[in-house]
C-alpha cells in the first residue's frame, strides 16, 4: 500500500493533535473528508460508479453475464471480484500491486459473504442451469489513503446503478429450454442495496482512533480495524490490519464508533444516489469519463 515518509517531529505533531480531537486538516476523529460520488460513468457496463475521496480515486464497473449456479447454491447467482491496482504510486507496481489487489478482493468476498448483503436468489434464472454472474471490476486509479472505505462506497454505488435485463425461460413440447432476453433496455431488474455493507476503517493513533485516515495518519498508525457495517448499524465482518496490537477495550470502542459512523455514511451515500436517480438522463456528468 502507498505510504509516505514522515520525520519523528511530524509524527509527534499528528499524534498529539489526534489526542486533542484535532487533526491536521481540521477534522475531528470521527469526521470523513468530502467525497465525490458519480454513477453511470462507463457506458459498456451493467452498472458503474466513480468515487473520489480527495486524493483516492476509485472506478468500479459491473458486468452481468450468464453462467451456471454453484453446486452448493443451485438457486442463486453470485458475485466475482477483481481488483486492479494501476495506481501511479511506484510501490503498487508489480508484485506490490498484485498483493494489494488480492487482499482487497478477498476482503470484498468476506464482506459480501453475508447472506443478506445482496439478494442472490433474484439473480437465478433457471435453478441448477442458468444464473446471472456479476463481475465486479475495481480499478484503483490513485491512492491517497483509506482505500478500503472508498472502494466499498464505489461498489455499493455501482450495484445501485446496475441494471440486469429481464429474461424468460421458454420450454417447447420436447422439454428443451430456451432463454429469451427482453428487447426493451428499460425492462430490467434493479438490485436492492439496502443491506449492502460499507467498510469503515478505524486507525489507532496513540490512545485514540480515527476514521478516514490520510496517508500521513496511516504512517502514524500501527494497527487498524476494518469493520463492514450495514445501513442499520449491524456489523457483518471485521478484519485487523497492521503490525501493531489492539487491546479488547479499544476493539469494543472502535466497534461502537464504526457502527455510529457507518450509519451516517450510509445515509449520506443513499441521499446522493437518490438525488442522481431523480435527475435521470438530464444530470450533467462531471467525471473524467463524462
């Protein structure tokens, strides 16, 4: 992961500020930076979104393709994640980028392993034979800290934007089944994202923890806790990252903060998505792909 080199004096300045609930950029410990969210930015996808969190830039595209249901879940579709870290950071070139991409993809699989996160049964076309497979491609364009949170926001926004064609299964007299896709581009299935979790990363700095850490703050943190939270504040998964340790009391405090901040994050994101939905095709696209 991209990092910055700080002197001991700079680290001390950041740590002391966090203890006083005053970060270098003026935020409190539980404040997010302003994020730009835009959906429907890639034309040849079923759904897409771009999230820019100051210097962190994420692009997510989702393609729906027909496949065969998994043997253990014959009446459900499924999601596949692929993460490309083509950031301009030298540390993410070659094996470093591959390892980070694999780590992010595994985290997303874990976050979406919760049964209620996405209604996978709605992706089934014909049990045991045909289903929709959603290929979620995540492109890390620029890394400026807090990439897990930004990626989870982009994935949720892209799922909200996803439109899957309606299909009918026709059976002839001989029992042969054929699949017929609707010709109407507006005759499609929309996924419910009400239970899709967002990741809240809490970085331990000194005796306190912060959300949405910058690269400089990440350099001062030895341990972080990734918490996936639903819009109702339910925690679906947790993951500890970093070389440092976390005591049980800190973990419980971080969980409470994650739930509180996560609910606010979902409300703000859903408000933006609903506003874009109401504007429809009349909205002016501001992204670099607009």
